[in-house]
C-alpha cells in the first residue's frame, strides 16, 4: 500500500536581505561569480500546508541536475546568489533548495526546470526594494517599525508579508527575510493562508549591504 501525504496547499516565496545575512557574527562569503547586488535575493520557494507544517526532501530519486537549468543559470546567479561559506558558484545552494523543497513540488506537476523558472519569474513580479524605498524605507542602517514595513509591502504589492529577523554583530534585530505566498501553480501571488511566526521586535534595523550605500560616498 502506498500511503502518501496529500498535496501541499501553497508556497512561501522567501527573499533575503544580503546585508542582514552578512553582518552577523558568522559573517558570509560572496559567491565566486561576484558580489551580489544590493537588493533582495531569493532564498527559496517552499511548499507548505495551511496548518503551518511542511513537507521536505520528498524525492531522493530526483537529485539536482545542473544541465536541466543551463538556460536559467545566468538569471539565477543574479537573483538567487548564495552567501554561504566557503565561496561557491551558487550551485550547492540551489541543489539544497531543490532537494529539500523543490522535490516536494513535483506533486503539483513542477519538474526541476519549471520550479526554477517560476521561482525566478516570481522575483521579477514584485520589486520589494523599490516598494520599500518608495515608502521611505531604505537600507541605510537605520531602524524602522516592522508595521510600517508590512504596510508598505501590503500597499505596494497587494499582499501582506511575513517578516523574519536575525541579529547583527552588536545584537540589533534586523530585517532578514520577507515571505510572500504563492498558489500551487507557482505563478500567482495570494494572501497568505498562514504567516510564519515573526521573530522580530517592533523596530528593526535595515542594514546596508557592503559599503555601497551612501555613507562612504563623502
Ligand atoms: P529556520 O529554522 O532557520 O527558521 O529554518 C530552517 C529551514 O527550514 C529554512 O531555511 C527552510 O528550509 C525550512 N523552513 C523554515 N520555516 C519554514 C516554513 O514555514 N515552511 C517551509 N516550507 N520551510 C520552512
Ligand atoms: P521548531 O522548533 O521551530 O518548530 O522547529 C525546529 C526545526 O524543525 C525547524 O527549523 C525546521 O527545520 C523543523 N521543522 C519544524 N516544523 C517542521 C515541519 O512541519 N516540517 C519539516 N520538514 N520540518 C519542520
Ligand atoms: P535552509 O535554511 O533553506 O534549509 O538551508 C539553507 C542552506 O543553504 C544552509 O545550509 C545554508 O548554510 C546554505 N546557504 C548557502 N547560501 C545561503 C544563502 O545565501 N542564504 C541562506 N539562507 N542559506 C544559504
């Protein structure tokens, strides 16, 4: 008998702020493809159930196959860079995301190419950095109300986001990840059925990424 868990309900489309990934005590490593842009980048597209749990590592028989996304590599290098150490060509990160989350998307008919293509297309649909900047929320190292970040994204995109934080080296809480929800086709944003637990205090830092954000341009 095959007892398989039912199909998941929606995706989290998760983006990370590289400045917050990198300014921690652990630091980070730029990929060998070069320093990523000062912009949000993709963490992943994660199948999820409406009750908040999620499937993972669904199909060890379909490991990541780089040749299936050769036409997408240059877009992925820009939008889905890896800041993990040691420096890499990003493939290890994509491989991890595919095995852990992507293989669970096969239950809604997405193969590896479709999974990566849809994820990259989602990044281009909503420009989070522009939306925040239009609301006066800039990666300048100052502190912002989480509620004003949430409101700006809701106004600018039409969707209320989930926000996750981490700590910089001085233990300030800062904006690390923004979650938006996507339907099972992996093409349409939806209102989140359930938001991830926020671990942010009411005010969070929005750090610069590298030294490219004004303060050194005296
Ligand atoms: P953390 O413990 O840092 O919150 O999450 C570790 C990893 O677990 C994430 O990078 C992601 O792969 C997975 N994960 C965490 N929260 C969620 C979630 O709400 N949904 C899904 N699908 N995966 C999650
Ligand atoms: P927590 O204590 O935050 O509930 O979970 C600790 C870790 O267990 C998370 O970082 C995540 O990696 C894993 N985890 C929690 N809930 C789930 C789930 O529903 N599915 C899977 N695959 N992992 C989970
Ligand atoms: P997740 O938290 O999605 O389960 O796992 C992410 C894995 O990819 C971790 O082992 C982490 O070290 C590695 N990784 C490599 N580059 C990055 C990156 O830029 N961001 C994040 N969140 N993880 C990365």
